[in-house]
C-alpha cells in the first residue's frame, strides 16, 4: 500500500460516522447510500462520498440497481479485515553507482549561509533564500552530523568537482548513510546551492 | 622578491586615527580649558595607549608592546608634570627637561629599533600577500564556508607552542578552545578594534584552525578576499593560506621559527601597512 492510498483510507476511517457505517456494511448484505443516510441521520451526499471512497479502494463493490425511475448503487462489503500496510522501504533513497558517481560542487553565488559547528569540522545548518521579491524568505535547514560533515567537504565554487562517493570518503561518512546524503544533495540541487557536472 | 603585489595598495588610515583623535582632544581641551588641562588630556590619552599596549603584551607575549606601553606611561607622566609648570612657571625646571631628554632618547632608540625590525608590526598583510603569491588563477568562487586543507602530524603541545610563537611575533592572534586553536592574522590598523573581540570563528574574520587531531581548516572573510587586487581562485587561495601556516608550523617545530620571520620580512612591506 502506498502513502496516497493509506492517507485516503486513513481519512475515511477518521470520520466520526465511519464505525457506524461499517457496522451497517457488515450486517447488511447490500446497502444503498440513502439507506445509510436515513439510518444514521446523515446527509445523503456524506454517505455517498464515504461509500464511493471505500469502493475506489476496493473495500466495497457496488451493483447498479434499476428498480425505480433513477438507477442507483447498492454497496457490498468485500473485505472483512482492513489493514493499513505501508512498506517504508518504498520511499528509501537507494544509492546506486550512478547517483554516487554524480560530480558536484558548490554553485557560485549560491547565496546560502552556512553555520559551522564550534569544532569547525562540520556544518550544523544551512540557510537558503527562497521566493522572489516580497515573497522572499529565508529557509533554515538543520543538518544531521553526517550531512554536515559531507557539506563541509563539498568542493568550493570553481574548484574541481568531486563525486558524492569521494566527498563521503573525504568526510569520513559511512556508505550506509548515503540515503540521507542523497536526500541532502537532492535538496541542495533543488535550491540551486550545488551544481552537477 | 617580486614587488608585484596581489593585495590592493594599503590606503587605510585606521592606524593613525587614535593618535589624531588624542591630538584633536588636546587642542580642544586647550582651547576651552587652557593649556594645563590640555596637557592633562594629552597625558590621559597616552595612558590609554599605555593600557592598550600592555593589554597586547599580556595577550600576545610580544615584548615590544611592553616597551611601547612603558614609553606611553613615561610621556603621559611627563605631560602631566608639565601641566603643573604652565601657569606662571614655564619653562619647566632643569630636572624635568633632563628627564624628558633622557627618556625620549632611551625610549626613542628602542622604538626606532622595534619599528625598523618590525618586531611590533602586525603581519596580517604579509600573510595575505604570501598566500596570494601562490595563486595565479582568477575566477572568484567566494564562499563563506571554511575549507579543510589537510592534516598535520602534530600533537597538542606542539600546536599550542606554534600558536604562542605566532602570537608573540604578531603573525596571528591565537584563540584556544578545548578542541582547537584558531589563528587570526591581523593587519596593521585593524588591531585597535580587533584585539577586543572574543571569538575567532565568526564569518567576518579570517582564521586558520588547527584542531588537536591535526586537522587544518581555513576560512577567509569576504572583506579580506576583496582586499586582493584580483578575484583570485578562492579554493586555491584558501588552500594556499592553509599550506602557508602548515609550512610555518613545520619550520617552528624544527626550531627554525626565525625562517618564518625571514619569509615575512622578505616582502619588504612598509611598517605602516
């Protein structure tokens, strides 16, 4: 299950009438939105949106009924258990030979402000200017110690660019910390603090 | 040694502003309150300089500044005594005149010696000039980030000894912390405001840091970078400055600290720059 689906399911389950509707769905073979709405004293649109949301997620199926002048849907429960299962490895930034071999250096006139630790061997935070004109704002990003050591060894503007792997080696950052390093590189690239060569 | 300087010519008058200020206050005091008060103001000014010079002596261990302090105390005392002679008893007694001449000759000889041998000269400009000498590429690339330069195989006592050497010879002011020593080159004229700053590692100051694991890091301030006549390749400049201090540390460690002074003197910079 990915984050958007989990978020949608979570938002449906968080409704204060969710438990009541599920109770009806479990005990009724099939139920319509108007039956749910009148049973629970809800607005019909509220019930309709909730049931349609569950149907999109595959928790309910719907069958079209053409009894009266206007056809309508009846909803049937398809799953007796609802499990939210998110594999966080999906969003893990896996280092590949290609992205570790990317050559980078600080961009000239990047305008970023670096705060150095008292020990003068790593950067504790970086302040970046975002937006333009009146909407210009300073955004301060606190770094982890490995990120700070990595940034400390980032080549200067105009200096020979180094690969991410080389900078990590110079900074003494272990290879298994590369996901957070790659995350930092992506952020710095987004705000044009670094340039890729 | 080539006279093609990398730094812009030194046109700063910061160094003489304190003296001109005292002179101005002397003139103003004399005009408003009379000569005796003017002379006492002058005496007070010299005593303030004496306090400053003695502070430098205690802060750096530079003996020359102790002599300058003693000279300032002497002149201040003589001015104070002279103030007593002005209303009606001028010229001063023969004893005052002899003391004045003897003192001026005594201190004058030492001060001329100290100035000629640059023993009381702040060496900041020489440091930056030597660092710039090794850099031929231009291209700017300024960044406020510090730059790691490399590692030296010195232990803590050796690094502290080098720091004391730099301090004593006014090569750089040393700021020690539990993990490292930061050396800050000070240019002539900047010493009056500079010496009262507490912390070296701030972005407006150029510093060279030696941590006690031997890691050397350099930071050049934007103001000092702009003092170069051309936009030198910043990465190379930082590296050059760091390597310069590493070289100085190695010379000192071998007992050849005098070669560091020779290197600075070889630039033949004016005492006032």
